[in-house]
């Protein structure tokens, strides 16, 4: 079947050397690790800790963060093999094209577009909330009409739009400049996280950990389309707390780790991809998992889980123990830290568009590289404008979980693709090999599926609708203009 035609790994690598599509190799292993840390430490640690502890897992929220990290870790081992073997921009899209076929690759690319665009928009809206709060503390009030979209009490979210456009301009100027800015910001962000851990230890009370795993409690209000798919499939009653609450919290805190796979989208810009990419992928995930678990443990020890703030749990925990100065410092860290999350999500998004344009599955002018800055400036600018519109004018609360399901689907496909490539190309040189194949990839698939079925039914329906739209777009444009297809038919291709 032509829709399952594959693009050879050799051809994928050869395409990266074309002068009009060549990206600059400016990133070291340190840069990639910092990129990973920069995108992971954000909404999850500054916001989700309070929500999942209060409503789902209780003091055992650290276990949810650890379990989510295990799911990501299994996928990271699979990503590391692919990224070091096929050092081509666009991550799971390229991996799928080389193993499963063109249409599955298109679906993954289409899925990643949704994941990163929505993720960047959601985080920029969160940044806007912290930014407005800090200005308010300084005596400067932004009218609600100018700091929230329609449907959320406002008209337009101007701070979110300004952030996205500023980050877009930075990305156009060059990936090395972006990485330097990111390194400075990540240093500040990690310092804030360490402050929370070590300063918070002085205010931990043992009584706040009891019971560590609260007894499960029915939540009959969660029904219908908002109920987890697992509940509808097996007829189980929805609960909070207990082990089921911890597992359902995993599906939420998974958002905290979204983005480590973006390290793989920068493969073409790594100096030594065979060495640097595995370090960046696995290193950033391990570091952030340790920080997340430590912060979650300290925060629920500082304040009873039933009293934690949902909007700003870290800052409010210090206010609760009488230290508002620490709370202000943490809020500043959140504003600074969320900036890098938006930056790196947009970086990954533009590289997906760049690769799909180079392959002809999207308009080829998207893959043009700026002659001076060496960046895919057209794809970057277009996605920056799209994300700015989403952040400024669209209520995103109901769509945030689409980011989770999209990421999990990409993880699942990459895990399957590792096994396929081991069988179809056993001779291929691999700088990094996923251990215990096929055990690790199978465990990764099962773990991703388990987290996916803990997401609401309405999230699944929206995800399927987006996939159907993607299938229509592929049939109307991608199939006819595929560079691989044109080569097979002897038709010249002009980028």
C-alpha cells in the first residue's frame, strides 16, 4: 500500500545535508539536557502539585509523580535509540516514517502539532496568571478584560500573546541564542525549586503526612463524558485517594513531564547526536523526576493536603507558614520558568512543521531555512502566530488533556517502532541501544495505554476527531505531494 511507503533512514539523513534545508549544529549534550529540564519544570511543579494532592492522591502525590516518570522513562529509552540512530528533526514523526510508513508518520506529525501548539498555549495562559498576580502585588492591576479570553471573564489575554510573540522572535534569531537564554532561565528555575525543597524542610510537620495514602472516597459527580475511559469500559466507580486515586493522578501529573521528547526534535542541531541526544533525553528526565518527587513531598508536609491551593500551591504553602517573601520569590520563579516551557514547546513545534514540509506532506516553503540565522523561520513564525491566537482568544481549560493523550500516543508508536526497526534493520549502527528489547518497549506500550484509559471519555472523542481531520488533510494534500512518493514515481521534486 502506498500510504505505508517508508522513507529510508539513509534518505532521511541525506535530506538534512541539502543546503536549503540544513540546520546549524550548535547544541551540546549540556544544551540538550538544559532544554529538557527547561520544558519539563513548569506547570507541573508550580500548579499541578496542589490539584492532584488535594483531589486525587493526598500526601502520596510524590508516588504519582514517580509513576508518571517511570512511564516517560520507558519511552525515553526507546526515543534515545531512535534519536541517536536517526539524528533528524521532528522526533516521533521521522521515526515512524522510517519504520511503520507514511500515513502513520503523518498521523504522528499531526498529533504532535496538536500536542505542542496546545501545550504552549496552555502554559502561556498559566504564565499570564502568575504575571498578572505579581503586577497586582506591585500595585499594577491588569483589567480582567485584557488578561483572559472570552468565556473566562475577559476579551483577550494580552500578556499571553506578548509572551508567545517575544519567544517566537527569539527562536527565529537562532537556536544557540535560544539555548543561552534558556540556560540562564533554567538556572533561576532550578534555584527556586531547590529553595522550596530546602527552606520548606524547616516547616514540615509529620502529622500532615497522616494518612500517607488516604482511604479511597467515591466521587459520583464524575460521570458521562467527563469520566475516565477505564471507568466506562469496566464499570468501576470513580474514586479519589487510595491506590486508584494515585493511578488516576498519574494521568494528570503526566502533563508535568511533557516536553522531554522535544529534545529529540532538535536532533539535527546537535553537534554529536549519537552521544548528546541520549544524554539530553534521559538526563533531563531523571533530574526533573527527583526534583518533582522532592518538592511534592515537602509541600504536602508543610500544609495539610486538604488545604493546599490549586492555583499556586508552592507559594501559598509558604504564605500558610508565615513567610510571604518566599512566596513572592516562588511566584517570580514561576513567571521566569514558564517562559522557557513556551520557548521549547514552540521550538519542537516548528521542527515538526519543518520536517513535514521538507518531506512534501505539508507545503515545502515551510522548510525554508533563514539564510542568516539558520532557523526554520517560516514554520516558527506561523506556529507562533497560531499559538498566540489560541492563548489570547480561546478558552483552553477543556482542551488541556488533549496534550496528554497526544503525547502518550506518540510514546506508544515510538516504542512499537523500536521493535520493528530492530527486526527490519538489525545491521544498522546504533550508538545507543534500548535495553531488554522487546521487554522495555512492551512495558512502555502497556504503561502508555494504562495512563491513556485513565483520561476522560471526552478527551478521547476530541482526539479521535482531530485524527479524522488529519486523515482528510493527508488525503487532500500530503498523499499527492509526498516527496517519497514522487521519487518512487520518477517525478522531480522542487522544494
